[in-house]
C-alpha cells in the first residue's frame, strides 16, 4: 500500500532523499568553475587566505571590486574559506585539455560535491518539514513532493553554479527555522525561540534576501492553528535576528553602491506601473513555462530575451488568466486551511516577490530566483497527484490507483531526472555553458556579451592557433549581435574597435568604433587609450596625444597613458604634439602635475630632445613629490652639478640629507 509507511520505511525514505541528489548530480562533481564563481572562490581574495580571513568576512561586503560594492553574505564566504584551508593542496581547476591527459581532483570538484551535499541536506529537511505540515496525510505525500522537488531541472543552476551556494544555505536555515516555528507553535516552549532566532540569523548571513521568505512563518503558523501570541513571538525572534544583521552591515566601512544597466532590467530605467505589470506578468509566464516544461534553461535571460512587455503580449494575458484565478482560489482554500491553498500561497506568494512587481530583479528572470517558490509548485503537483490517487481508490480499486499514481510519478520523475542530468553536463565550465545556451538566447544582450567577453580575453592565445581567424570572427559576430539588440553600449563598441586594430590592423575602422563609443560615454579610459593607439598607428600624433591627455584628465594616475606617451617619444614626428600636450596637461587637471609619473615622463621626453635643463627641472619636481626616492634625488644633484647650477645642487643635497 502506497499510503502506509512503517518506521523502517520512513527511515529508508529519508536515506533515499539524501542519496537522490547524488544520483541526479553525479556528473556535476567533475565540473570545473563556472559563471560568477569568482564572487566566492576561484581566486577570490576574500576566501583565498582560508580560515585566517574569516573574521574579515563579517566586516566586508559580499562583492567589492572598486567598481561595485554590494550585499552581505559572510556565512557563504566562510564555507569557501574553510574549503580553501582544507583543500589548498589541490589545483584550483583544470582546463579541458588537461583533463583529457590526466583528470585529477580539483578544488572546483570539491566545491561541486559540497553543493550537492548541501542540496541533499535540503532534501532531508524538506521531507521532515513537509511531514510536519502534512501531519494529517500519509507520509507518501511529503515523500512524493520532496522527490519532485529534488529532481526538478529548474534547480540545476543552484546546484551546479558554485556561487549559488548562498541559495542552498539560505534554504537549509529557512527550512530548519520553519521546522522550529512549527514545533514552537505546537508546544509553546520558549527555548525554541532561541533556535528560531539563531537559524534566521544564519539564513540572513547566507543571503539577505531570505528576509522576504520569512513571511512564510505567519502563513504556516496560521495554517497549523497556532495562537496569535505564539505567531507574534516567532516573528519577533526573526526581527531581532534581522536587527543584529543590519547592525553588522551598518558597521561595514564604505557605502554600498551598484550601477544597474538597462540590459539587466529595463525597469531600472523605466519603473512605471504599467511597465512593472507588463514585465511582471511576462516573467510569471516564463517561470510557469520553466516549472512545467524546463526545456530551454539558461544561464542568463535579461533584455531583450525578456522584452519590455505590455498588454499587447499574449504571454502577459496568459499569466493574468492563469495566476489571478489561481491566486483567488488559493487564498480562499488557504483561509479554509486546505493544504492545496497553502501550496498555492507558498508558490504564488513567494513568486510574486521575484517577478519584478515588488522590485526590479537583475536579469529579470533567473532559475535561482525560483528555487524557494518551486517548493510551492511541487506541493501543488504532489497534492493534485495524491487527490487523483484518492479518487482512483474510491472510484476503481486500490491496485488501479497504485498503478496510476506510480505511472504518473515514473513519467514525471523520469523526464525531470533525464533533463536534470542532461543540463548538468552543460555546466562543465563557463565556456561550455555559454556556448550551449547562446543557441536559444538569440535576443539576450548580456548572454551574447558574456560569451563574447569570455572569448575576447582568450583571443591573444586563440588568435595564433589554427583557425585563429574563425575565433576572431566568432567574437565579432557575438558583439555585433549584441549591438543589434542594444546599440548604446560603449564597451561593446570599444572591444570591437580593439579587435579591429589588434587583429585586423584596420585602424580607421577601429577609430570608427571608438568615436561611436565616445559619443555615448566619453569617460572610458580604455576607449581613450585604444583611440590613442589607433591614431598613432596612422601617424595622427596630435590626436593620439590628445586622447592620452583626456584619459589622464579622467585618471591622473593612469600608468598605461604615461607608458604610451614614452613610446611616442621614439617617434620624432610626434615630438611637437608631445611638447604641446605636456603643456596643456598641466592645466587640464590640477591633479596631473601632482603625479610623480607625469614629471618623470616629461623629463624623459625633454632628455630625448636634448633639453637638459627642462629635463633636470622635471626630474627635480618628480623627486619633490617623492623624497623617499634617494636614487632619483642623487641623480638630480648630479645633473644640476653637471649643468653648473651649484645653488640647486646644494639645495637638493640638503633635501636628501633630511
């Protein structure tokens, strides 16, 4: 009988749900680092020093590279720091060619194994949690739901993407906290509030977005007929934990900042009510599609894979016609404490937070955003299957009902398992993943640039290999397709220009791209440097020096600009432009003449054109900006002595002696 489980069968069921993730993701263990793993490992300086740096993880932002600073997930980083200390003897990762010759265990492999292990813990806790919520039902129902959850392909990103361990840890502590809430609701033991508070704290330290999901506490406690006082006490324990995390976060030096781009989510630019409704409904439709038929799973969605939608899109109307009735039906059933109503609230209520209605989500849609609300979906499917089973038992026979239920489960679990295993292969490494998914992400700007950027960084090596021109063309095609989707992206134009002058030696074409990039955003130093290289290549030295000057105005410490100015010194025809440029630079930005490197460059230029006095005076100014450079000071003294300027020679001797 499917509906009856002995104690031994229950124990075996728990063992099964712990082993099932390893059966689903056995092929993930041999995968290497993938998309965005550098946020937590793969050379991340925060975790590279191992356990010694753990205290610092609690006083720093999750991401801080100088250009962005955001989020607070110290517990997630801590797990990787511990990993680094335990497995630092292993190589970080292997290239595909290396694995063919000698496939060895890597740190990336260990990280994948640990992710699967945490996913298995998710499954164990989920079964226990559901058995408490569905106490009036056979143990078979929570077991079916748990199995459906574990094998669902939409979770492949969370498990395979090492960086997504934050989602896995958040789910562990969220489920555990909800279990403690249910226990507290049942027995009222106040000591359980400590457990709720600590577990909520751990969830917040794993990922702050877990705050949104703790709204499930009053939902579950209402469903289980918990007294209002106990509900408020449980919520209060979570609020205290939240306050602690917020105090830790406020104490972090520096302000959080992150610039959001249009292609990440158009709502960051156009946040009107109509736009939110349109993209929100379209996002909900995409999630429904991925939950039911997860065929084209993707590493990134974004604009315009998810278009700037309005009521002219049929997908928006499908979402409205499906989710509004489902929502009202779910609320009515939940109010009556029907378990199907609870499942719908857990699905639609949590999904409503991440479909861009409340806040624009980076990437618009992401499979990791579906991780928690997919539990509600699998509960709905499991409950419907169970009620169909009960109907079949009443209408036909137990044997017929068993066969029907098992047939449905074998089909669903079989299809989902096959898709999960197949999808895991795509996560072999970053490049394999990008190249696979780009085939069905024809309208995603960011997906094209992700792949193009990955290939662009390896072009110096790949361009000289056999079929090198094909590698170059692949990158160009990807960037050009990205510009067809969104033409106002200067960094794409800059990279296309860099390809033109580096590999095709077409400097005029390169300058065409740089000029377009400058028209959109003239404050990009890389673009200005590239423009200087291209102008110099066609002997337009005045424009080359002007571009370098503009770059130094933006960043007076830009080493690459000074280096290229020195390279131009070797070209006599560039000397007039350089002489004029050094003069205007000094007034273009008051910070430039305060740079030692500026005066060193000026000195070397005037030395090259035999203007010894100006060269020596420039070296002297460089030395005065850094009097610790005794070698430079001695050279200044020597040069002034050779020039017969004993007064200045004596002065700089005194400076040196001090």
